[in-house]
C-alpha cells in the first residue's frame, strides 16, 4: 500500500508546448541552401574549366607533334649534310693518300737517281712542278704551289749549267704570276667563321631584350610631405607605361625549342660558309654569309655589343673575295719534261 501511495503522490510532468522555429534555424537553412547552390555552381565551373583544359592540352599536343615533325626534318637534313661532309672528307683522304704515294715515289726516285746528279735534280724539279700544278688545279692553294716552284728553281740553280738558264726563266715567269696574285687569308677567314659559330649560343635574342635601367630621379625626402607624395605617385605612373623607339618591327617571342633550332641553323649556315670558303665557291659562300647576317638582324638584339661585333665580322668576310683567277703553269711543266727527255736521249 505504501508503494502505491508513493506512486500516486508523484507529480506527472505536463507536456511542453511546441515552440515555433527560431530565426537562427531559418538562417541556417538559408545558408545551407546557399552553400548547396554555391557547390553546384563551383562544380559546373570546374567542369567547364576541365573541358577548356582538355581542349588546350589537345591543341598543345598537336603543336608538339608538328614541332616533332619539324625536328625530324631538321635531323634528316643534318644527316644529309653529315653524309656530304663524310664524302668530302673521304675525297680529301684519297687526295692525301695520292700525295703520300707521290712522296713515296719521289723518295724511290731519289734513291734510283742518286748516281746521276743532273738527272736526279731534273726529276726532283719535275715532281715539284707537278705538285705545284696539282695544288693549283685541285685545291686552288697558291702558297704551296709558289713554294714548290721556288724550291724547284733553287734545285735547278745548283746545276749551274747554261742549258738550265732557259728552263729557269720559264719557271720564274710562273713564279712572278703567282706572286702577283692577291693574297687571300683562307685560314684566318676560316678561324673567324669557327669563332662566330661558337659564339652563336651567346648572342642575345631580340624577343628577350632587357629593358633599360630606370634613371628617374628619386624624390627629395627633405621636401614637403605632400610634394614628396606627389613625386612618388608621378614616378609610379611613369613606370606603368614605357615608350621605346623601335628601328624594326618587334620580333615575336620564340619558344625554347625554336630558340635552340634557330641557333643550330645559324651554326650550320656558318659551317656551310666555311666549307664553301675552303672550296673557293664564292657564290655559296656569299649566300650563306648574307643569310646568317639576315637572321642575326631579324632575331637577335642588334643593340648588344656581341651582336654588333658578329655583324661587323660578317661584313668584313663578305667584302673579301675568295675567288682568284689562277694562272696556268703548264709551260713550266712541259719545259721540265722536255729537258728531262733530252737528258735521257743523251745517255
């Protein structure tokens, strides 16, 4: 009984009436809706940017494929140039072997004719005149040919015979013809072309030309603060816009790959000019020099001292003539051969 009485005596809690939604809850719902809308808008924006990125990547891949094809074409041309150079080197080696064979023949001839001083001297002079003729006809080298003729004349002078005087007169006429030719420093010009090819990597490009140093006077810190502030603002405005005088249209910017190929093509032009110089091919030589100078003026900073020096060297090389009208020394060769034949008949 006591337990039932206790239960009845306990107060039964009254139901709490439902309260209306507070403004804070409404604001939270609005913010949640705004957040969901913002998330959806950001998702759409990111999706659109993804499509744009895919298009950009596809465009760049196509450009890279085109550049790869251009690189393959350039490599093919380089292989062809290398093949031509190898063939020329093989030809030079063949001529060197021929020269060595002639030298060996001359040595053998020297041993065979040691017993007959006159015949040996005439044979040696004939070989020297033949070498001079080959130097003129095959390589166009004036100095070795002149040295060979002078050596032949000195050898004939040792005989000191009246019959040799007419032969020496003919050889001396050819020596005077070679001495009258204009001097062309082929070796020096070739070294200048090699130096220009080595300096091609150091020439500054016109598309990455650095701006001039700002020489605007600094504001007077001891002046009126308002005046100093006005000076600073005016100097900032002047730095925002810079007007420069351009003698030529502005060169478009080149990609790093294009910069590399530009410098390599310039080197190839200079090396081709060097090969044409050694071959006395003046037409090809001048075309290569003009093309190299045109590329330097178009793509490199002509205001830089290194670029101006390269253009000056190219101008000097272009003004020099490498083609010389070589004389014919067959008269000396025929005279020596006839005298040698006369000696053999008198034996």
